[in-house]
């Protein structure tokens, strides 16, 4: 097994930290997002808002089902992933759906 070279570490590169310059170790705010991410999210929102006016019935039905499954996946991630909560009812519905 080959050991990594500490000289090739990104933390030891000259661009990572200049001597004499303080390192900012303060945590960033979750609301501190870049302008490009904000513009991308806005364009995605506008595209989804305009989609029903240009799509047919099949496309609209498909996007609706995708959004419903996305909401279900986010709620399941919140309950099982973040909190670790698993109840018998959820497991039963999951098993019936898999059957």
C-alpha cells in the first residue's frame, strides 16, 4: 500500500495559505450562498413554472409524479436519515409497495 505524499497535500500548497496571513476558520452561514447558485435556482424555478404552458398532458403528468416522489423521498430522508426514526407503519407501507 502506497502512502500519500505529505508534500502533495492541498493544505501544504502555497496557494492554500500564505505565511503571515491569518486563516479564516469561522463557520460560514447557511444563507451565505453565491450569486451564481442563486441565479441558477431562480432559472430552474422559472423553467418549472413555465413548463405547464409548453408541455403536453404526458409531460405534465410525468413532472407531477416526479415532484410527488421527490417530496416523498425528502420526507423519508428527514425521518429516517436525520432523526433515525423508523416506525412499523412506515416499514409496512414500504413492504407493501415493494410487493
